[in-house]
C-alpha cells in the first residue's frame, strides 16, 4: 500500500508520465521504502494514522492558541528579563532554558553574551519589567 501511495505522490508531483519518469519513480519509491524500513525497523505508518495524527496536531495547536487568549484580552503585562549563565555548559544552558520555558507565562527567547533572554507575562507591570536577575538564587 505504501508503494502505491508514494508512487501516486511521485506521479502527481513530477507530472510526467513518460517511460523514463515511471521507471525512475518506481526506483525512487523502492529506495525510499527500503531506507525507511532500515531506519524505522519496518514500522511505517499508514495513511489513516498520518491523517489522524495531522488532525490531532492541528486541534492541539488551535487549543493552545485559544488558551492564550485570556492573556491577550485581560489586563496583562509582558516584559523581558535575563538570566546570567556565565560558566555553564551548553547542556546546562539548555536544561535551564527548558525549565524556564516549561514554567507558565515564561519563554526563553535566545542566548546572548552568556545571558538567557526571557519573555514573561505578569499581572502587574513592575514584575513584568523587572531588570534584576530574578532567578539568580534558583540556579545553582
């Protein structure tokens, strides 16, 4: 089934039904399936599973978008802060950034000059725009 599905996609995308194109498409489909089986241990998803996964991802995206609406519509303030990560390894920086991003209403934007730039949302402007190193004591 996967062979037929990939061959149809090949035919539609190439839009050429000459003998050379059909033979080349057959070889490309066979090689693609073989490489996929090599890396994924013969577990290729069917079209129904891919469709259900895609629809689920879209619904989750819209759910997350609508859950952010109260932050936009209610009186909220957003601001940037920074965390000094001088002397930390890349792994430690990534762990700190992930921990902060998992905290509600915070998001690490990027790293610059051994500092993580953090976007945060708060109910009062003083807390949102504080420039001190807020998490200094929390980071070992």
